C-alpha cells in the first residue's frame, strides 16, 4: 500500500476521533483511558523521523495537475497535507475536489469539531473552504497565486454533518491580478458568496527554497 494511502487512512481516523471527542460526553474513567492511550500514540509518532510536508517535486506536480480531469467522477486531493483538501492532514477538512470545465468544485461534510454557533459550522472554516476553491481555479491552469483580498457575504448558516459544496471561477484578469468569484451551498441553499483577488507568482521561484533533491 502506498505511503500516501496509509497516511490518508490514519489521518481520516484522527479526524473522526476529533469530531467524536467533541461530540461525546466521556466520564472520568473513560477520559483517563483515552488520555493515556493518546499519550502513548503521541510518543510513538514522535519517535519517527521528521519529514517535509511539501517537496519541490510534489509541489510542481500538485500545482500543475490539480483537477486535471473534468467531472465529479474525477474527485481527488490537491496536496496531501493541505489543511482544506489534503486527505493526509489529520487537522484538516478532508474536502474532495474536482473540476467541470473552467469551474472548480470542493465538497466536504463538516464534523462537530468545526462547529461555531450550536449546530452551525464556523464562518472561518467556510472562508478557508472558499479560499482553497478559488485557489484551485488558478491551479487548474497551472498558475500559482497568492490571496490578496477575500470578501465574503454570509447568507445562511452552514450545517454540521451534512455535505456542503463550494465552487468558483475566474471573472476578471488584469496583468498579474486575477479576480475569482465563489459560493458555498448546501443542496439548493446558498450559504455564502465571495470575491477574491489573487496575484500570480512564479511557481519555480516559489518552490526554489525547497530541497532540490526532494
């Protein structure tokens, strides 16, 4: 089994644990048992060699091949350690992504750990989802760009434990500046809309600080 698959499986279990921990009322004995087991796991993981979350080769492949195939049947991840769309990040959203023509899509079911107001997803989580979806539009064209400005209008509460979908597309270009619009929806319910301003950078220069041998 490939390393990335093994890491994604372990990360998915850690995400489940986080959501279940927030959602569960543990008594003292169970809490102590969980704490002791987690302490052992932390020590076990810390005993392993360190790794780079993003190598130069992975970065180039990730940015150039993101959502290369069209259609919802071609869902995949952008970069395995991404906080939004990385399947191997235990702290992340684990969102799946795909493209349809020139539009980028992401879908995720937010668990209890991402709750803001009771029964609603935290607005900052939605901002991260929108930002990543907008960035994916640039990646689809092999472009790397920084978010300069992100304006969001929240229209309805985002549900917990129900799938939500974001999608975005380019609406304007001016030299290195790219304007992208995106929305988040839960079924037919419009939850939020946003406009983002991105500035392109040279991918090779951005990745140059990474280990050239990696």
